[in-house]
C-alpha cells in the first residue's frame, strides 16, 4: 500500500530548476536510498516528501494519519534548553504537573478532588501511552550504540559538539513511532561502531525509510531500492546500491544505443527530405519535415536523460625521479602518548614508498593525533619517529580552511603555483571547476568543493606521501569513486584515516587498526573489526566485575541513605493509595454517586489511577526486596 504518491512534481529556486516532472510512490516498509551528486536536490526532495516545502507543480498525496520523522543535516534543538540529554522536555513537564496535582489532592475532597483525579489520570495515561516510563533507558541504549559516553549523556544538549548533537538528534528520532523516516546523511559523525549499530537497527525496523547517504557500504546493507537524482530527473532501481550500479550501467548502454539508432534514422530521413525538396515534391517534403521534427524532439528527450556534466579527472604527478618503491620513508618505534588517558602505546609502524595504508579506529582513539606526530606537528610522550630521504609530504585534514577566504578559486591556485593561465584553467577543469565556478569566492565553497580544490593544489607538489584525514567527508559518490581510482594509480605512499569501508577496501594494501591502546596490522576491515569487538567485550566484562566490587564496597552510610529514600517513596505511595481507596469506598457506598455521566467518568478515572499506584507500590517493594535484602 502506498503511503506517499508524488505526481509530476517540480521545484525551482531563484529561477533555477532543481527537480522536474518527478513521479514516484513509497509503499509501507520500503527502504529507499536517495543518491546523486552534490547539489542535485536530494535534501529538497526530502523536504517535499515531508511537507516542509511545497512543490511548484504537481502534488504529493500522503496516506491519512501518516506519521513522518525527519532528520536533517543540521538539527536545531529549540525545546531542550536546560534539560539533560536523557530528559524529554514534554515528559518532564508532564511529571511535574502530576506531582503538583498529587500535592493538591492532599486534604482535598468532594468535586474538587474528583476533578484533580480525572486530570491526573488523563496525564498519566498519556505519559504511559507515549512511552515515558522507560524513555531515558531506551534513549541511553540508542545513544550508547551511536557512540556517546555515559558522561556525555548527563550533559545538556547545548554543551555538546555539533557532531554529538547530531547523534543525540538521531537517537531521539529513532525512538519516535513513525510510519516513514526521512534521514539526511545520518552516518555523518559516526565511527565504525556507530555505523554497525545504526545498520543493525534500521535493518530490524519495519517502518518505511528514505535515506540520503554517500556511504556506499551503508546503502548496500540497509536499502532495497535506490532512487537517483540526475539532471533534475529521478531514476529508480530495485536492489541495493551495488546492484543499482549494474542496472544503471545497463540502462546507460541501452540509452546510448537508442540515441545512436535514432540519430542514424534522423540522418536518413533528412536525406530523403532533401531529395523530395530537390524534386519539388512539396507535399511529401512537408510531411517528412514533420516526421524529422518529431524524431529530433524524441532525440532531445533521450539526450536530456544523459548526465551532461563532463567527468572530473584527478591525476597526481609522479614523485620526482625514479626511486626504489620498497624504500622506507617513515619508521616509528614504541610511540606512545597520553592526555587525560592513554591514547596509544608501543606503536611501531613502517611506511614504504609505494604503500597505501588505511588507519582505522573508533572516535577519540588517537588517529588524528598519530597523524600529527608523523607530520611533526606534535611530539610523542614515548618512542621516536624517523623520516628518511626528505620526502615531500602533502596533508589534507577533515576541514579545509584557506588562509585568504576572499580569493576566487582561480586566484587561489594561481597564487599557490605560478604557472600559465591555460594550465591553471585546465587543472581546475579536471577537478570540476569550470566557467562560473572558477570565480567563486573561497568563503562560498561547500565542503566538497573545498576538498576538491585543496586536492587540486596538492597535485603540483608532486608529493612522495599523501596523508589524508577522512578524505571522503563532504564528497559525493561519483567524486569518491574518482578519488579511489586516482589514489590507486598514485605512485607514492598514502596514509589515510577513514570510516568509509568502500574507500578502505578500494585503496588499501593493508590496515593499521586501533585495538585498545595498541595499533596492529590487519589484512582486511573484517579482521580488524573482529579484534576490536573482542577487545570491547573483554573490557565490558572487566568493567562489570569492577562494578560488582564497587557495590560490595558501598559504605554503611550509603546503604542507610538509599534504604531511607526507598522507605520514603513507599510511604508516600501508601498514603496516596489509602486516600484513593477511601474515595472509592465512598463512591461504591452510594454517598457520591448521583448517576450523572460525569460522575461515572470520575469514578473510572479514580480506578485507573488507583491501579497505577498499586503497580508502583509492588514494583518498589520488589526493588527493595532484591536490592536491599540482608
């Protein structure tokens, strides 16, 4: 059954067409990956589906009572000021209101008490129906899966970094009971563990999903359909991302063959038309002219289905001179460094002139710090590092910032490398900067454009070693493929930090992976991840044993305080139960029943509230019995 039907929708911004004549349907349970080059309108299409943006033409029909959850690339938390991460502001306000009502019930009788009980019961029913009872526990489970620490979960939202806030927003959204989830780049800011957890979660969830992502491995694991935006049109493929690439190749081959045949036919028809014109067969000539015009229109329609953009071509110039590819460029022995905790220790690595190595590990393990030590930007606490032969090292970090953001793209490259204008224009064109793009100011470039321009500037350095920190961040899928092909052909050495499993598999001779505070060599991502998870499980067991020891060491004063808190809670609930029981007895004795409809409603609400109090009483008794039984 379709929950979304889009009929010939189009959208333009500032006179530029973004989407043209799109028609599609989303059925319950569909798992759709939305892909396309940067700037093709993926986020715009999500906004149209959600109803946040109206189409200029066409319409989108949504199923009645459809509930949609959305995660954008930039989330704003207007309602969480002053609340802890694990608190839901709505639930907290409801709980405060119920405590206020409970305080008002003490010493109150008659109709006023009936009204208070009815209001309390209504809030309590909504509180339970919306899952407030175990909300914090469920959110904590999600956030742990997405990589937040326990200490971060007890902070306020505004005290977190942008990446941490995005993970909190995603964790909260996954708790929502929706029919359709719209996720825009949900894998941003997730490390290997977070990616694995999110993949597993989405695979187990039954609601429909549309996800924008450039992570090809993630799309393979999660999606059963691929929608691709290209040249303002939408192309749909059955299967995961890898299967869609096979279908796309077949479609493009068929399209190319059809265009060739139609072009040949047009040429033949034009030849016949000219013959008729030369023989003065005007009636036949005009008839043939109509046929040719129609065929040309058909040809234009087919040609518009092809991506008109010329493919970028990255080419790194080879390092100067012909040198031994097996020579050692960088060697470290027993490196170690610590800040508030030990990041890594006893690290010994060797980088040869033609090796391509991926450095993998969870967020915060010290990958970027290790790169800084290798680059000489930071000193290790222990060990030493040697660089041989004065190699040219080119580095690109996660965030590219230019020294003078007021320069144009052309001016930046011309100032960095004084070569001919023709060579600069040719080099920029290779990296996708043509015409108007060459005169864009650096400050207006997107993240992907910044990375492409910086890579372009690295070309002229003729580097022996490329050191890259998350190089596929901000790059669309086509550019990622191109970067992988370029690095595979690069004659120098590569050391790259990455969470992109597709990229890692495409360029790496082997991996250096963090396992706790050690860095070990692995022949594949799977072998590293298996060792990493085993280490995590061992740490969890050790931590649990430590917690048991801590519990055993709890002081007598702590025990007395906790028992007192439980007794106070039990006493408060017992007092409320007695008041509710007295009120019920009065109703059932006939003292308060006047046979008006509102009286029966109040009586029913009283029974619901009393039942809830009994549940709380027995749950607390069980907790006391299990936790504090001497």
